C-alpha cells in the first residue's frame, strides 16, 4: 500500500508541475511570483496611479495607501533630498519615486545591502510620467543606509 500511495503522490506532483510552464505568462502566476508592493501616496495624484499601473503590468500586486508619503519616507530611511511624490516598500526595500519595475525586479534578485532605490523628482518619461515620446534623462539611485547613493541604472533622454 505504501508503494501505491507513493506512486499516486508522485504522479500528482508531476501533473501539477507540468502545468507550471503554461501558467508562467498568466496574471495569476505573476501575482504569486512577485512580492506585494505597498505604496504611500496622495489620494489625488495621477502620476502615482500611472506608476502603480506600470507595476501591476509587470506582475506586481500593489496595495496603495492614500495617506501621503513624507512620514513613511523618513521611516524607511530615504533622505528628503531624494524625495518624490510616492514612497513604496517591497521585499524589505524602500522605493522612492518613479522607479521602473525592471529595476525593482533587479534589486529583489540581486539583494544588495541597501535601503532601496530612488528616482528623485518626477522626470518626464519615467513610469507614470509619460508625455508622448518625450523622455528626460534620469538615474535610478541605490540608496545606502548612511544616505549615500550610487547609480543603479541610467535612462537616456529621448526626443
């Protein structure tokens, strides 16, 4: 009887695993594969909503909190000079401003010793700040615990 039980369990596990490749592109799979992003923002900020949609399209589940972000920015260790219109937390990291989803995914994969990422201000063309084909040059900064930064990624200007 133990052999039969083991066979049934093995067959069930194999059947379940065979479905995974088909599910990989589905929104349901993406929701389980990315951690939840908590976002603090103003309730009437349109560009914050655009950034949230960008994250959702990249497979993140987002929990918006319409309470403003100044207090949480400080609590998470992002210096005020790096501020933007929204602050997020994901996977133990802070994310300030219009950081592209691919850089957040890279941060979560590489797991550097850092507070998180920041895109200071609101650069035109960053996720949520789209304006046709115009895109200003901007850097995504890796923020260290002492407040120092280094360039994590650079995005070039587009006409």
